[in-house]
C-alpha cells in the first residue's frame, strides 16, 4: 500500500510535461496518526504539515512551503520533505526543489513510497536540466561575492547554481568600489560574468634611479637596470640596487623614490636620497647596508619627507 496520497498541483506547463507528478502534497500514513505518547515537537510538526497541505490545496505554494519548512525542522519525514519539494518545484525554484528531493530520496523507503519515488526521480531530472549556472571571474580574487544576499565563496573563479529569473550579484573588497550586476538566466542557461573592481585609492609607486646601470630588484625579482618605476601592493618590500639592500613599507597613495647620484666608488660625500610623498601616515625605512650617520628631516612645500645619509658604494 502506498504511503503517500497526492493532491493536484498547478505545476508550470514545461515542468508538468517533463515531470508529471501525479497530483501532490502527501498525507501522513494512517499508522502514524497522533497517539497518546506523541511529544510536543511531533504534534506541532503534524499541525504545520496539515496547514501546509491545506494551503497547497488552494495553490498557495509559497505559504505552504514556509509551513512545510517549519514542520521539517521539527520532524524530518519523507512525506513532509516530498511536499516541500513539490511546492518549490511548482514555484520553479529548482535549486531548492533539488535539495529537498535529494533529501527525500535519501531518507525514504523506496518500497513503501511506491509511485511517489518515481515522481521524485522524474522531477529531479527535469529540475537539474532547468537550473541555470553562473560562472564569475573576480578581481581582486579575495573579493566578497554575494548573489541575492547569499555568500558565494571562492577565489578568482567562482560558480553558483541559480533558478531562472533575475538575480543581483554584488562584489566588494576593501579599497575598491563595489560592483552590482543583475543577471537574468533562462532555464538551463550557462552565463559568464567578469567583474573587475576599480581601486578607490592609488596603489603605492616606487621609483629608483641609479648610475652605471646597476641591476635593480624588488622582492628578489629583477625590474630593470639603472632606472625602474613600478606600482606595488601596500606593505613591506625589499629593494636591491647593486650591493645596496633596503626594506621599505609602503601605504596606499604613496610615491617613494630612491636616487643614487654616485656609481661604483662614489665619493663619501655623495647623497643617497629617499623621498616619500603622498601618504599621511609615517613610512618605515629600515637601513640594512649602512648605519645611519646623519639624518635631516625636512618637510617640503609638497609635504615630501627627504631622508639624507652617506651613500654606500654600488657594485654594477
């Protein structure tokens, strides 16, 4: 004997043609009617189930789904899970329907469910074909991504399954202008969106000028000979110019430059100038090659801080 008796659902035409669920929400089996030992949670779950079934009879599937959801949270029974899946299916919420149908198939007894089991298989097959897929390529890779307010975790490449219809994608990251994208996938459609966030602050820039074409490296990577100018991420970096090695901590909006007027065998009076501009916060400069002999801090009209000290001998 079948455990579930189905009530007719007003399914979408395309869905009905594929899944053809027989007439819908399931009754509780008679052998599970309330008994004297039934606890409060089970009694409440049964009452919610009955109210949800009545709403589904009236084609009020959204309200019925809310009650079936509460019932399942109290007591997770195949009949409640099946009815909840049917309501989402009728509303073309295929992503949710799939989740509940998978749960139903996991907890239900196929021999006891009879034709309802077959209905579930037909519905889940059609729902999987109807779900849309959205692929996202995001810069920066650690940006926060939400779709309709729900987080989508991952790095530069992310993917999410969507129901057909309109969805709002939000991408934001510290120091960048947020992006809002609306997508409207059709049933079974595959979409790709590339989202590149624009920084709201200038990235730090480091400029180095040295005579005799001395090799220049930043964080161990060769960037030029004699002269180089490049943008860097905020934070500490190690600069090597010939035999000179320094560490500098850069902040957003700063432009740091190092000028080496002398080459190999430079005069002891030659000046090594470190200039830092554009940042309100202090910048930490650690001198590793030579000890600081004399320091002259002078604020220019452009709020540039110049640090002067004896120059080391550079090795080309």
